């Protein structure tokens, strides 16, 4: 009886192992590279032969962020869950694997994991462990799939990636896509705060000039003649257009409108409210 139970147990163990398809790069072919290296985006990628590509990405933002994406050659046909483990390689005897997270599998979408899990995977790779995903194959009921990230040749690209992340702009496109610039009285000179805001936009445009449309609306307060104020609002907007053009934005995509005293954002009854009305509103759109 004991022999029969043992035979069945061994058979089941063998069947489970035989049904596991494993995808990972060999030690010799383990290739980590910094595929995106700008002040807007940093991406550390790793090729998975026969399967696809693993990518860790951090974007320019007010907050430090990270995302892991598994770009699959064959997208999932069904919904499911992949268990993500940190697995010690065979040259680390005595070490045990640790579960990192569960990754949702969505039909016809690449897999992804949020910030905490992505950072944990990077930390485990830095220690020499192999983050590995296990899931039921959506094409075969008989197979399970294991996708392992080889930690070989990881250290130097990861160091370059960390440097890139530390150099990301501390704001995103959404933070500057709508901007109001304020001006000193009866001039085209920006206030100090608005000079800093315009510099932020300039820093962004040095990295990304691919804007679909830029709308510049100039305004003035009601101090002075109406015709003069109209011309002053146009001059303010034209100055900003020149700034954008110098940064590489196609002038044909920049529209300037001067409104003069019209469309006040505040009453023109006090010095403070008149200062609010002296402005250029910038609206930017990307494809």
C-alpha cells in the first residue's frame, strides 16, 4: 500500500515538473540595457528569448514612481493571476524563494505590476535573485509557465538606470500643460514666480518638443487705453511664442490671441486684482 502511494506521489510530482515551460535568458545571453535614458523617462529592459521583454520604467513626475511591464509576444487569451517569486539561483544553496506579489493577467494585455512590487523585484535582482512569474498557460491546460529574470549582468545597467531616475524632471507634462503667467504693470516682464514657471516649461521642451497645439491667450488689466492694452496683451503672447519657437516647437502649431481688457479673471478695482488680470494663459496638447 505504501509503495502504491509513493509511486502515485512521484508520478504526480514528475507530471507537475514536466508540464512547466520555463522562459529565461541564459547566463551568457542575459542582457540588461538602459533602453530609455532621458529626463522624461528611464526604462531598464531585459530580453526573454522566445517570450518577450521585461521592462522597469520610471517617468518624470512630482513623485518618485516605478512600474514593471511584461511585454509578451503572445498576449493572454484568458484572465488569471501570476504568482511572482524571488527565486535563488542554483549557486545559492540553502536559500529559499520568497513571494513578492500577485500579478493580474488581463485578456489581450501585457502584464504589469505597480511601484512597490517593481522596486522589490529590482532589489532582489540587485542581490542576485531571479524574480520569476508562475501562471497557468492560457493556450494549454496541461502546462504551467515560468518566466524568470536572470540577474546576471544586471549591476552596471542598474547603476546607470538609478542615475537616470535621479535625474528625471520633478514634474510631468500634465503639471505644465495649463499654465498662467503673470506680468509686471504695463510691461512684458514676467513676475519672478512666472519666470520660474516658464523655465520649467523650457526644461520640459528641451526633452520633448512634440506638441500638437499650443494656445497662447494674452490679457491686460484696465489701466490705460483700451487699444494700448490690446496691443500689450498681444506682445506678451508673442514673446511667449518666440520662447516656444526657440525651444524647437513648430511655430505653425502655436496660436496667439490678444484679448486686452476683455475677460477679466478678477475685478480691476485694486492693485492686487489688476495684477491677476495681467496674464498669458498657456494651453498645450500632445498627440
